[in-house]
């Protein structure tokens, strides 16, 4: 039992969030570099390094230099077992990010030092607030000309409404960036860049008043640092771990993921400040990670990670106990006992079959089409369900059909699998088949991903016609006959893959009009997986 608790205690599971191009995926790569999981770090755009990021495995990600799907990475570092959930920064894929955050115990928020808090950062931050999870801030790209550090701190507090506590402080920025001052250790760590940041950097710790530091940074930066430290010690908030653990205060770190400045310092502090896996809410109350019985929930499904095998992987967050390969488990929603097939530990598209895993770990299992996002897996005899994952209401719609009618089977398989991943939502009009479907997405870039994946993974060309509709509502009143709803001229009656009835509208006022016309009708903006 001692080993069991020790294994769970050393787990750390966190997500990385940011606005697009703030350096989130590059930071992920550097964590892997310091953890020894990779020997050479790639950059997302792969220019100087001629490599792609490990976590960007999908072909469209490599072509465009963006992350469009969450990836899972596990590595060991300094006695900890770390599970990183790298999320897409682009707002068009925020739903995937939201689901991923449901599987995380904390979040690392990456901010571009020259741009400050950007639009998508605000949205993702709000998602973190919904769960009150700890948020750690890494202000990135100090190797470029950056905003004043005090202004960046003020912006985080005023725009995001969370208290800040700087744990280290930068010395200069851009070409003048010399290192960071560790406020607790009271020394300066200087760095020597090497190989475009593809390898770990050489670092040196110097006393704050040492002649060596003065000689390295020069009179102006040396004096600025002394003044900044005096101001910080007198005016900044005290570090409060209780506030951090409840999402009320964020520790702030400065550095450069591209050149590795400050990465190791951040990683060490982060692991010290974060906790073991947290309890999870279920319909029978909170489930402790130290509960001996295994349980997990599905937060992501991904088809065709291995194009040669046309496989489908269900990602599960283990919430309690210990998983052992070959053990019997119970699929709560499917109401049947089964064995999880080919349990794998993931390193983006790289994988290895595992024999065991513990609460906090993310595992991938082969899915023959039985799992859905939000499903609960438990041990036989323990039937309960973890709280569901809400689905975002799509804001853009298009009619989609295959060009070649001979490829109907591939078309149906492709759109169904991609929809089950949560990347798109698909609907049908009543009394129609799957020859033409309605696709709903949160962001228009998802249409491009759908077209790209159908062509490259399923060999299907499609025709896509945008629709003017922008508002969708689930019909939640159980006694409503959808065919008899007194609607507006722009309203469409549709159903989702599970047969649930929905209504589509062009104008928001039409929603209220239909509600006024139909007493007892109940509509919702959210569905649930």
C-alpha cells in the first residue's frame, strides 16, 4: 500500500494553455528535453531546427505550424512522473482545450512578453476558473524585446483578475536578456545559449551583489535589477500556496522557451508547488485518487493516429486506484464488463504498451467504437459516473456531401469518427439520410481540418456549402413533438447522431419568438457528452 500511495503522490498532471504563437508547444518540447524524454528539441515552425515539435503529430499541424489537437506526453523528471496535456491555442479549437482541462489538475499559462494578455488567453483562463484549478504563469520570449515586467504583472491582475506573485525576475530583454533573479534563493542564474535552444543550456548561479554579475550584465542592467528587487520586496504580494491551490493567485516566472532560459528553474518550482492528483466529482460524491479501486473517464477520442493501421484511441484520465493490463473493468454507460485493449503510454504519436498506471496518469486504449467522450470506467460492482463534459454550441454550419457517390461508406465512416472525437458536430435534417449532412463547428478553421482529414485519411473529396444559421438549441422538454413546433421561416428541425432533437436559427431573436409561440417548450445552449 505504501508503494501504491507513493506512486500516486509523485504524479503531476497539467495542461499548457496560451494564445496562438505564444510559445506553448515550444515550452512543452523543452520540458521533454530537460526530462530526458527527447535528445533534441524541435520548434513548431521548424525553420532553424528543421524539426517539428514532438507534440504536433498531425500532418496539417506540421504544414501550418499550429496545434489543432491536444496531445498527451509523459516523462520522468527528478523523481516525478509528469503527464503534460498540450492543448491547441487557436480559438477555433477551444472546445478540445476545454475537454483537456477537465483531465488536468493544474494549468501552465504561457504569455508572450511583447504582447501581454491576448484574447484567447482570456477565454482559456475563464475555463480554468470554472474548475478553480491552480494556474502557473510563464512569461515567454524574453529573448525578444519585451514589455516592462511590472506592466505585464499589472495586466495579468487587471485583465484576468487574479493576484500575481513573481517568483523570479528578468534581467533585460531581447539581445540584452542576461538571465533571471530567483527571489527565494536570492541569486541570479545566467545562461549561455547553445544550438538554437535544441539542447540544455549551461547555467551559472551568481550572488546578487557579486562583481562577476556586474561585469556580465553592465552598470545599467545591474542598477535596474537592484531597484526592481527593492520595489518587489516592498510592494509585491507574498506567495500564498493556499491561494495558488484554489486558483486565486498565480506564481509568475520569466524566461525564453526557445533558448531554454529559465525553463529548468520554472520546472523545479512548479513540481514543488503543485500537488498529487486531485479528487474528482461524481454522482456519488468526490472520489479520492487514493481509493484502491480503479476508475477513469474518457476525455478525448482520436482516430487515425497511426495512419497505417486506421486505429482509434480513447484517452482516459485515471482518477483513482491502479490500472493493470488485463484487468476486468466496467464501462458504466455501455453497461458491460470488458478488458481495455492495448493500454498505451503516449508520447504524441509514439507509444508503448504498458502493464500498469496510477491515478493521475493518462492512458490510451484501443477503441472499437464503444467509447464516447465523458464515459466512466470503473471496476465491476462499483457503478457510478463522473460528471459529464459539456459540449460547446457550434456557431458555424455548412451542408456537406461527398463528391463521389461511390465513396459513401468512407464518407460516413470519416465524418462519424471525426465527430466522435469532438472535432466537429454532425446533424441530419429529419427524413434525410447521410448523403448530405449538416456540420457544426465552434471555429471556421475546423472546416479546413475536416476537409483535409477526409481527403488524406479517408480518401474522400467533399463539397461544402456554408449556411447562414448561427444559433443552435437542444430541445430539452421531453414531451415536445418537434414536428409540431410552431417555428419561424428560418428555423430548421435537425437531430444529432444520438437522435436528440435540435433547432437551428439564423437570428437570435427567432429563438425567443419560437419560445413565445410554443408554451412548455424548453431549449438549451448546451448538450452533454
